[in-house]
C-alpha cells in the first residue's frame, strides 16, 4: 500500500515525531511518499532529518511554470471537479485570516500534489496538522485524488478552528486523528455527532532508542526545559520561578533547550533577574543532544499554558526522568501526579515553585523510583510501532472503500 504524507514543512527540528511515525509505518510494510509544501532550505540539525530531506518532494520548489502546467492539466482533465475545488477555496477563505488569493495558491499546490499522487498511484493521502497542509489535501481529493485524512495536534488548531475551516475539513476527511483524548474532545465540539465516529486517537510514539536500561542518575540539581521558546510553553514564568527558588536558598540550574520567537524576551528577563549563572539557553540542538540534556537533569520542567500532548514529556519519561508540567490538554492523560511526575495549575507560579522545590529536595532513591514508573507508563502508551499499527488499520480501511488512482 502506498500512502503519501503531506506536511507544511518537513523535516523540521521540532517535528521528529512525524519522522518516527513515517519510519514505523515503513517497518509495517507501508510505502510512504513524502511531500512537503516548503522547508527544503530550513535549518535542521539531525542526521536523520538530512536523510529525510533527500526523500522529500517540495511543492513550492517547483517552478511557477510547472505549477501552472499542473493547474492547467487539472482543469483540462476534470473541469467540473476543478470548479468544485475552486468553490471550496472560496468557501474556505470567507472566514479565514488569509485572503482568497492565498487559498487560490493552496488550490494550485493541490493540483501539483494531485499530479504526483496520480503518477505514483498513491492509495491514501495523510496530512499532519489541520492548517494549510490539510486544506491542500482536501482540495486534491475534490480534484479527483485519493481518500485523505489528517492529524490534529493543537493547540494552535483549536485556537483558530473557525478561521482555518477545521469543521469543514473534518466533515470532508475520511478520518481524523487526534493525539490525545482531550484533543478528540475538542474536535467533537466542532462537528455534528454524526461525524464523531471518524475521530480517532493515535498517540505520538517513541522508538526503541527510548527503551533504555536505567541510566546513572545525576547528583546535580539541574533542570531542563525542552521546546520552542514561545508564549504557550510558559518559559517566562519558569524564569521567575527560578529567581524565587534561588532567593529562598535552593541551589539549582536550568537549561532551556530550544529557540523561538520569545528568545530575546527570555534573555532580557534572565539578565534583569541576574540569572545568567543559573540559566542557559542552548538554541536548537539535535535529538541526540536533547537526549543527553535530559539524562543530565534531575527532571524536565514544562510549565505550559496551552498544549496538545508534548512529545518531550514522553521522551523524558521514557528516559526515566520525572517531569513537572501543568494540568493542560492531554498532559494529565500521561502524567500521574506523585506517581510519575508533578502537575501544577497552569500559570500558578507558587505551585510551580513548590513542585520544583519538592523534586529537588526529594531523596535520590525516591526520584529514581518515580523515573522508573514514568518509563513504564510512557513506553506502554507511546510505543511508535504499536501506534503505527493503528494508522495502518485506518489507512487500509480507507483504501478498501475506494479504488486506487
């Protein structure tokens, strides 16, 4: 069976979970065609991502002439379907943040994708994220392409569900994947109950690299926070919590592994609070380096204000490190307070400081026990091969309902 994966930008530093999913599907015998709208020249750091880039086709790397020729072919071969897709583009633009010309560009992209799908005789098209990649997939189906589906991660898709036409995409898709039960509940809110059966939960998965023997536990009082430096991850609150901890006599340090739009503001706050000796920002680092930073830490802290279900929590838990996070979105489905980590109310700096202090002051044998329980829970719920089998079942169920192109 041939399945095409359509992603806005692939590979990407923060999207290693998509790469793991694709490779797991290939181990299940599914042939994956990788298609990305853009990203052929974006910075990446992992050797695995460089390998994936060589296997990926990029729509917007095509010349303007090639895109126009693909569009002309779509018009000539099935003019009525093209008119239907044109109408869908107009309908999607009516309440969108982006104007009609942008949605017409999505239609042109869909014509290019359709040409590749036909040439490669693809059985099913799957998009990641409910944004522009899902719209391109939907339009390619309207143009005469194969059945399609998409994965919703959140929280951005939930924040702007109306402006990205998420309800319409759910209705049009063969099935829709959420990465947590919470995520599925948010999709339930968007469509009529008749469409609920097509909403499925498939977790992001971890591969065998995370099925490790117990690693020596660090004696340092080091914390790590991994993720994009952005408003939803709560790093600004974490910096303030660090100041409180140090002022109360708690000796600790924090590694912020990642980069993003808030880096300048975070660096300023670190300087203003005189935390340069206690807080380090690494910028984007490879998966191997992230793994090393997690193993060097006593715990991973992610005080998020909004989320889907963060993959980095799974990675830390699989590596037998406790996590400190918030009662947000799908996180409580994975983290059980005092069993395999700590959860605090989002935005509550007092509770965040209390949880970190408790973690840092806990006897090392108790921390090791929490980390061991975290590992067991995570590898049971987030085995990438087990989750890939769910996708194979969904893809093959979709394929059995339609003829190959």
